[in-house]
């Protein structure tokens, strides 16, 4: 049986402090020694399926054809299914838990062709426990797929429309402006919002976070943001991000993932105005129910 897929793209919340990533690499190499492994990231916050799904969706259009191994799996050892999902007419297969992690990436690349539950233990490692499916189930399955094992041999077929969806918040227009949410803050402190550039209310925008108000100017590069100013920049994923020049917008605005931001058209008189009221943070028990299921 010849090599079918030459690349495994690997994303997880394992971090690099423990041996988890290295062990998964070694399992892949032992079963499919000719395969290259690309580490997309292992810095997803622990148990944060949404953050993992968004990172995977941002990455998916640029990943090499092959097998995508994604593990953010707080339900490991429980009732959630392990799955493999074929996309692109067989060009790629995504392997991981069926907990919403894979669904946004599958949608980004055109939807699923076939899917199976990973119920055939012949393609798993013997395991002393149930807490490391990345090593014992997902990595060996990924390797066997690379080696040419057909998806149908790995387990029971699944209806592709019945996979657990990923839930992504959607911005919405209200009387006081466009209500948005922070999706992601990168290591530079750029604040990605769930806002399409076409939905911006203008080139100069009032940004409201709790009781604090800033005025931001739409820019096309970081260096266009004036000193002390705030910019709205279309980021590498095609969404609007709040940015400052060569510093952290997240730190300056005291923003975190999931916080609420309201964007409204700025009047000419309020350009550059900042109120110094203490920032209001959006809590986990928020009631805003705008969501997109993908």
C-alpha cells in the first residue's frame, strides 16, 4: 500500500511543557515514517474548543493537502465521538473529536464528502487509560490514512450533516450600532472582531467598550495608525481588527476574548475623544444569543 497523504498538519491545546506533542510526533513517525508533520499550533488555551475551531478555520485554506490532526478534547474518555472527515474530493481528511472543533474548518473548505466514527480499534494503539486519544486513537488513525487506508475501514459511516457544529458568534446591527465580539487576540495584541469590513459604519468609527468610547480610523497598515490613535485594519483572515501602532491594542483597551464591542459611525466633532470611565468586561454568563452554527 503506497503513501496516499504526505503531510499531517497538527493542532492542539497540548502546549510544549509536557511530552504530549513529542509523543504524538513519534507515533506518527513510527507508523508512517515518510510523512512530514507540520505543527500549526499547540498554544490553544486548554479545553478551549472554540479557540481551537477558529484557529483551525483560519488555517484550513492554507494547509497542505493531507491529513489534519486536531485535538482540543475536554470530553476525552466520555461520550463524544472520535471522527474522520474527508473533504475536497479526498484531497484531505480531518481527524479529531466530534465536539465542534472540526466543523468550521470543514465548512471553510467546502463541506464534508464522507465522515466516519473511529470505532475500529484495529487502527488504534492499545491504551492503559482513556485520557490520551491524541496518542492512542487520532495519531494512529492519521498515520494509517497517510499510508492509504480508506476512510470506510476506520469505523461506522456518519451522516455529514449530523456532526457536532461549531458555534461562532455573529455581529448584529442594533439601534446604537454594530454589536460585535472579540474572536481572537494574537500575540501582538491585535484584537480580531467578528466583523466583515463591508459592515463597518464608516472610515472613522466610534468604538464603545462598556462605558469607554474611543474613535478609530480605518487603515490599511499598522504604520498608518497615528501615535496614541486606534486603527481598524482588515487582518489576514479578512476580518476587522482593532490595532495600535507597534503595541498591543488588547492591553491598551483592556480587552479579552469574548468581550463585547459596539461600533457606530463617528461624528466629526468626536474624533480623537476618549472618555476615561472604567472599562466594562463581558462575562461568561452573557445573554447575547447571536450565533452562527457551522
